[in-house]
């Protein structure tokens, strides 16, 4: 007959078989939860269950067994010390590596606030860092949460803070020129682009506003049927391509006068079958449109006439797959770049995966200038990269 009692050590129920000989000789049982050796309750004499004490009498052990136990007792702390040393080496190695790199020259030294630095550090054999500028702060040339970047035909660089509405202007060498604002501290900046004439397009509150880049003077608003814009990019002909969402994910193409040329209705959801709530857009020199669906973790290509061509990439951790993408850009050779948590992934115009490279910091947004140099903004810093082989 089976009975149970509570383990006196951990309280877990312990099952045992009743034995008429319990009064004469207690049965030893093991707790399945804490693995303690227990003495079953003496039912005839009313004794409760007890933990069986385990003792080691070194006097009754042979010299060989005593030596074995001594070695065990000595080995345990030695092993712990060894693991501690290895851990310290693992932690300190990057520090020593960083110190050794710093001593090699000024290109690897920390960026001085407000002072651009240059470097020729290789980035996985695909691009070189040629310029860095910016640091954390609210002063001129410093950034708090910069997530948008644009460049005009003169090479002027525009960097927008995600909150607060501040847009700073820099020359092509990263020297601070001026700054202006599009709103107050509650303003959210969703997208930023600039044309060759220095007109800056800002996506905020679902609208696309036009500003004079040098002064920040508001020039007006791109007219459309209603608010809902997420992102904007400038085409080579001076027109715009924009991502718009209001119960459907559309892509809208404008000419250089701000007139709607065409609308690709449900651009991503119709191709993928899944809704898309955040679309980033880019356009190449031939007018082909690329839409990055951050919720779909995929890129969708359309012809200049708005016809769907193909879909490439997808969610995952393999090369060419995306994990938390944030922006998209196309270079002068038609290659497609996607900022991702794994780095900047590169595809050819047909969607074939080429490579991935990692700038010094986790990038958030990017744009190409007329020299086919890639400018990347990373919240606290701007980095310019020259593609190898250009």
C-alpha cells in the first residue's frame, strides 16, 4: 500500500510503500524534488520522517581514498581561480586592443565634439570611413536623437532630430553652418529629403512640408488628399516619391511641381498579403521605386510606371535576411542598401544579396551624395563612407 509524506527538507510530497517491518527497520527513501535521503515515518511508534545525515569518517578511509578527497578539495578552488583569470582576459582583451588601435594614429582617437575627423578604416572590404562628425549633446554640431539625414546638390548635409524639430545644416566637410526648427519639443520628424536646389522636404504630422535649406523658411506643403505620409525621397528629375498610409499602404509619385503623377495603391500589402504600417522609400536614377516594409522585413521593387517587379529578402538571421530594418537607399550603380540591426546589407538591382558591412556605430538612416558617397546618421554621430572601387 503506497502512502505519502511531506519532505522535511523541501516540503515536496514523497511517495513510499507501507511496510510491516517499519517498526523494526526504517526504510530509506529519496525525495524526487530535492534528492535528499530520507527516513520514512515510523508508523508504529509515531516518529516523523527525517533527513538521513551523511557523514564521512576519514579515520576509516584508506590512505588512497584520503588522498583522493584532498585532491578534490584542492582542485575545486584552483579551477575557480583559473576560470576567473580566463574571464578577466576575455574582458580586458578588447580594452588592450582598443588602446593599441588608439596609439596607431589620430584616425582612431575619440571624436572631438564639433570637430570632424577622417579615417581610412576598412569596413569588411566594401567601404572606407572618410569622415565622422558629431557627438552627444544639444549644442551646435551635437546630436541627441538624430534619425534622419539628407544632402542637396551642393553637398550640404541636413540632419534631423526625431523629437524636438531641430534640423542642423553642415557643409560637405562636416562643419556646422546653421540650424532651424520645424516645431516644438512634441514634434516628431518621420522623414527627410533634399533636392539639388537646396529645398528640404520634411515629413511630420503626416504631411510633407517644404523648407528653404539654408534659412529654414517654410515654403509650403505638398498637397495631397489628406495627412498620412511616413517617408519621402527625391528623384533625379526633382520629383518626389512618398510612402502614405491611411488604412492602406500607398506609394505616391509627384513631379517636380508637386503634382501627383501616379499612385500605387496598397503597394506592399497587395504584393505580400500582409499589412504594412511603416514603409521607407528610395528611387534610383532610372526612376525605379524601392519600398522597404519594416513590418514585412522585405523590399518591394516597382517600375517607374508603378508596376510591381519583385520582392526580395525577408525576416530572419541568415545573410540577406532582415532583422529590424530601418531605412533604404540606392547608390549610383543601382545597388540597394538597407540599414538593419546586423549592419548595412547590400543587394543588386534584382534583389540578389551581395554583402553586409558595419560602420562604427549602429546606423539608423542613410543617403548618397553626388559623389556616390554614403552618409549614415547614427543618433549621436554622422559617418561618411566611400565605396571601394568607385
